[in-house]
């Protein structure tokens, strides 16, 4: 009996393990998270919830359900980033929700109310071909028919079991199948680019009824086409600005119809839009919606006599055909100034339906409405028809309107490309102190009066704040549904002004997105302060990644001058460089610049900031054009730049040729500034390609120039500010061995001096592949990759040292560099897959460095850089223990307490931005991707601030007692001395 009890006790003790976590009141205190879904491609109303949820499928490979009352995410399913996760088709009818992804390989059925997976089927498919699908069944979806590169498959909607399959004619050449379900037949139109279309009719049970091919040398997969009713295939041909129609039954050639003959003016936005089919109607409608331009739509009908315009909508930005029972309606959105009008037309009489007319506020920060999706329903109160409307706009925002309920989701925040954090401006009292010392014309008396007024203002502000605290906080009643703009105004009234706090922990986050929208957010809450939409701004495409250049030219430290930021990209219209300079606190453009940005008139291939400031404290922007002329913005900084031309050098990496070129900046006799080539490096494009170029951060401070060793000597760091890390990837020819067959991947890292082109160091990794995530800081480089030989992710580190003697302790010169640096390297096993990495940055660089790592499983780690020290010894010695170096272990252990986002997973993180706070111990971190997550990091703990649980009362009491004891002791000692003197 005793033995059995002891055994159970041992088993119980084995189950006990240490747990790490946060207290409940700490979660969300210094961090916040925002979740997004991306730009919608498909939108449906969840009929199982009476239209209370909006189902969306987005460009980010996300399937989600959004609550119609407040815009919150009910559930979200995120798929892979590559072709496997791309949703080719999403189908919804009644309670059936089916997704087709990976070229048709994965067909999944979902529970629309919960987002749980109902069934999954795997088909034969090619990932590089986009699949299509359609429901079959009369009033209820019975089967889903999917067309892939290998054939046609029919699956039961209830359980995903395959009913039949069919090999389609010409399937080996068709790149995409347009599909429609009519009665018991399925009509398919296959597109063979620049060759032909194949029309196939399939009957019940997968029986092939007919097929024929029609030549069409102009058609491509990108051509906008749709199947109109049961009789016609309609496409828009942009080369000739004409509509091409083909009868599906007997037609042997496309019939062109010019838009000019229809009194329509073509534009770059002209395309044919598909319309949903009414499952309860006996005959499908033959109308086709044509988008003529951003604010012009038209409804067309196709017949034997040709194409006719049924309804011309010259001021309409978006339109959709929707159904309510047997009634067919056309919903339109017309924009007029800052208002948006919803109009509904009965498609039998084309008269307006007054009950459905609505108007809503719509600002210029969203562009034009894009995709519209409405739901018609009958109100229970009075039996009248009403509607709910969800639509997207140019800036990827999702808008919703139903009666008085209005909300919007800023989905462009899921497409952030560049981030900066700017200090908040000084408060009114702080500004008065700055004004006291800002003028050299005032005498001592005037400065003294200003000081008195400033301190009186401080006393007044303190008294007002104390009174507000004593009166208590005003609470506003919450409503079930709010207008987002009114809600934000109320929240702004409740929050403090945009002024700098004591430790400079609150900042303005400037985020530039791929849609051309710029946001200003409060760093401590994540709430929007301002937003600007630039329809013409588009990102550069560098290293197969979208990028926008964002710089801070003037900070808030130069009162009373306003801060200034600048963003550089490409113009969507011309392809030239595009520039927009603005105040990061208010979002307003700077004076002298067009409201919607400036087209530079030339292509920008490189951009950088000057190290010197102008008289108005602006760091000029250097722009290198494709003509190799150098321009400056603003033009007033040219005089400052001309004094520094002898020390200005620019490097450019050319992906197409595989060369890396260096230039010096020279002033010509005609007053123009040009880039003169001085060096180039051939990185062998035939063998490898450039995938990334990483330089050091401009605002990074290096506190220590060396490292103290255990023997009290100093190992000096190789601190080259001009050093850039170039990453290249390639494949070696196929080699057959006992452990490996076929071609093997490799990548190289080159450390190159950007001034002279000197290759400081080069490392090659064989049988390893990317994506290579790299961090370049101070004298070290850390990068992650995938080791193909051992099939695991790894991390490597390189640290460069000059040695125990420093060549120049004052300044570094690339023309007189120190001897070849001593490079120490080490590799480690990392147990998890990495999305991206960054390093913490502090005000003076005194605090130890931490690496912030975004994991593909949704975690955000913060690990000390000391774990990736290449000098970690296998066998510790007395000197290494004296130095504090950690013994070498091949694997880097991941501890739960190192996870910054605890139980809040952040997915598809594409970048991490860190910035210093006013406290040397604190670094601010923003991880951005499909989700946003903001927090604070203290690599060396908070050594410069007292803890929150510091016992002020106890310390104060002890101090008072000690003072009292010292005074009493002094009295007693003096009395004792006096008595001794009398004796």
C-alpha cells in the first residue's frame, strides 16, 4: 500500500512543471495588437446568420467572417503565402461555403458560421494554373464542379466525395476555364493565350455533349471576360477598345463592337465585370456590367443584333446586380464631393426604388468606391424592402452601411511597406521654455519675465489637472453601432493632446502602404491620428519585393519649425519617381508641394539622406535618376550638399545585369550634379542573383568601440559605417551522390565597402537556401537560412574586429582603412522557422542588444545577442568566465518568457521596426504584416527607472526617521559636550 502511494506521488510530482506567463493586469498594458484580412477579392453575405456576417476572401490568402454590427473579425483562416494557399475560386450559396486553392489541388468545404473545416478533397492540378469552379443544383447547391489543368471534377457539397470526373478537350493548352451552370448543364470556355478559346458543354453525370475551338489570337488569361446568360461569351479587348462577343451555341468567330459606337470612352480601367446568378430564377439574366472608368459604369445587353447600352451611369463608381426573391435590382454608388449616394433600380422598369436610397459621408482619403456587394431583405417592422451594403474603395478599405450602422476597416494597414516613429511635439509649457532660450535679441530682464510666465503657466496647468482628477473621469454611454469617424472624434476628445511624455515613450507611427495610403497612429494605443491617400503613389519593385522609401528629414526637436517626413515611390500613371513631403504629426503636406504629391519627371534608382543639415535643420534628400543626374529635395539643401560633394558616394545594385556599381558625386560646369562611375563588381548573374542589399541604420549609436577581454586587453571593433551586406542566391549543377541527388542550392554573403567597392569579406553556404533574413549592426552580421543537408533552420553570426590595436580612434575613412579585419564566425541550430528579424535600438547604444525575431508560427521572440556570440567557447576557461561569455551549445533554446506577444499570435509578419525611447533601457518595437503588434523591450531590464512596486511610503518614512534621529543625536551630542566642558 505504501509503495503504491509512493508511486502515485512520484507520478504526480513528474506532472508538475514550471510555468511562465504574465499577470492578467499586465496583458495589453504596454502593447497592442490589430488584426486584418487584406483587400477583398470575393464578398458574400452569410445567409445562415440572416446577413449578420460578411464572408470575405482576400489577396492575402485569407478567408474570414466579419461581424456586420461592428466590423470585428468573427473568425479568420490564413493559408500559405505561396501558390498552394492562393484561393483561385470561392463559392457561396445558402449555407454552403467552398474554397478552391492551389490550382484546384485543394478543395475545402467550410462551416460558414464557425469557420471550421467540414471536408477536404485533393485533386490532380498544376499550382501555376488558376482553377475555377461552380455550384450545380436548382435551389440548393448539391455539387461543386471544379476545372483544373487535368480535368473536370464533381464533388458533393455535403461531404466532398467525388461523384465523377472528365478529361476536358484541349486541357493541355488551356490556362483558365470560365464556367457557368445552366439547368443541368455546365458550360466551360477555356482560354489558350494568343491562340484560341475552347467551348465545352457537359451534361449530367459528366457526359461530354459538345466542344469546339474558336480562334482568338488576342485573348489572354488577364483579359476580362464573362458568360452572359446562356448564350454569349463577352470580353473586352483593350488594344482596340472594343467588346468581343461570341455565341456559345453556333458562333465560329468573335464579333467586335467598338465602345465609341456605344458612345462610351475607354480608359485604362475599362473591364467587364461578372454578375452573380439568381439561383431561384428560371432564366439567367443577360445583362453585363461594364466599368468604363473610375466613375463611369454601364449596363449592357447582348443579343443577336449586337451589344446595346441598357443603362448608362456616367457618375457611378460601382454597381452590382442583386436579387430579392424574384425581383432583380441594380445597386449603384455615386460619389459627389464628400458624400456617397446609394441608388437602387428595378431592372424591369429601370425606375428608382425610393425605399433603398441612402446617402453617407465619404472622405477623399479613400479614393473611389471599387467593389460593391449588397443584401436585400424585408424589414419585420413594416414589411418594406431594405438593404445592407458592403463595398471596398481604392485604398483597400472595407465600408459597411445599413441604416444608421456604419463602420469601416482600414485593410491597407495589412500592406505596410515602410515605417518610421517620430517623436511627439513639445507641450505648450515646454515650448515656452524653448522660446525663452530661442532668441538672442532679448536681454536678461525679458528672459527673466518669460521664465516667470512659463512657470506660472506650469502652476496653472498643474492645478487644472489636479482639479480634473478630483472631479473624476467623464464616461460616455456606449452604443451598439457607431459611425467610425464620430467614434474616433469622441476618443480623440477623451485622450490627451499629442504632446511628448516625460520619457518619450509615446510617439507617432508613420506607416506607408502599398495602396498609396499613409497613416499616422498613436504608438501607445494604435488609434489613427490622420490618414492621407495618394492614388498616384506606387511602390518600387526591388529584389522581387515591393518597397517605398520613407525618411524623416526634420524631427520635432527644432521648435518652432514643424517636423517633416518624405516618401519616395513611383507614379502609377507615368512610371517616374513620385515624392510626397508632409508633417508627420498632422499629416498635412509641406508648403509649396502639390496636395497629392509631385511627379519628379524621371525614374529614381537610388535615394538617400544627407548627413548634414541645412539652416532650417532639414536633412536633404539625394535622388539619383536613371540619367545618372543627382537632384536634391528640397532645392535649398543643394548649397549644403555642394560643400560635401567630395565625400559623397552612391552605390547601385543592378539585378538585371548582376553588377554592383559605385559612383562619386561631381558638380559640372553647367551647375548640374552628376554621378561618375568609380568601381563595379560583377556578381556573376549566370550563376547567382542578387536578392538583398542591407546597410546599417543611420540613427544607430555605438557606445563602446571595443570589447574588454578576460586578460584586461581590448579587442577593438571594426566599425565601418560604409559597409553593406549583399546577399546572392543560386543553384549548382546537378550532382549525384549517396546523400544527395539533383541540383543543390547555395547562397553567398558579401561585405562590401560602399565607397571603394572593396570586398571586405565573403562567405559561401552550400546546400543551403533562403529566404535569408539578415541583420546588420555595429560590427556584426546575423542571418538565418535553411540547411538542406540537415533539413533544419539555422542562424549564423559574423563579428569583425580590428585587433588589439586601433588604427584610428576619431574617424573612419574608407580611403585609409584599417588592415583586413579579423572575422569570427559561428553557426547555431534554431528550432523554429523565421519570417524576419531586427535588432533593438536605444538612445545612446549603452544597453545590450537583443534580436527581435518573427516566427512563422505567429510568435515574436526577443533573445539576447550574447546567445549568438561567435566567441562562445566549447570548454570555458578562466578568461572566458571572467569575461562572462556563455559556453557554446549548438542549439539556441527558445524559452516561453522570451515571447513578446504571449498568447496573441501575429501572422505573416513581413517587417519589424525598432526605435529608441527617451529611456536608455527601452526600445520600442512594431511588427507589421497581416497583423500589427506593438510593444516595449528592455534588453538589460529597466535599470534607469524605479519599479512600479517601489515602496515610496516606506523609504520616505525611513528617511524622515533618519533625519529626526540625526537632529536629535546632534542636540544630545552638543549638550553632552557642553556638560563635559563645565566639568
